[in-house]
């Protein structure tokens, strides 16, 4: 079931983020693991500075709300990460995560 994440989902989200990083072809990301920063970022996103949708232990999509480059009073939602575990790809999970995020 796709749903908005809450504080109890943080550990699972952090695991998914590590998997996302580990699959990245960008070598500079491979050694990055600032747990304190990621934890604070997730706290702020879950508290309303963004959105985090999860399918528990399957996938997630994360977006942050920030001012646009054109106006500090106009805000937009920017995607930070979208990940589905390899064994759950080629199913509807990715589509359902994106649909929740867009709607």
C-alpha cells in the first residue's frame, strides 16, 4: 500500500536510500553516508518541507518543497529520489509511487 511516510518509516527509507546510492553509477556517491544529515533531512521532509511516499520495504519517492529560482514566494516540489527494489521492478509499484507523488 502506497502511503505518506511517517517518523516510524525513517529506518526503512534510509535503507532504500542506501540501495539507491549503491546502484548509482556515480562513483563520488559510493562512499557518502552522512546518517545525521539524512536523518535531519527526512525529519524535515516528513514534517512538511516535502513529501515522502513509501511502499514499505519495496520502494519510495521523495520530494522537497523549495522556492523557485524565479521567486522566493513561489514554491515548487522537486524530486530528490525515486527508488524501487530490483525484485519489485516491472510491477506497478513505481507507477503507483509516481501517481501518489504527482496527485
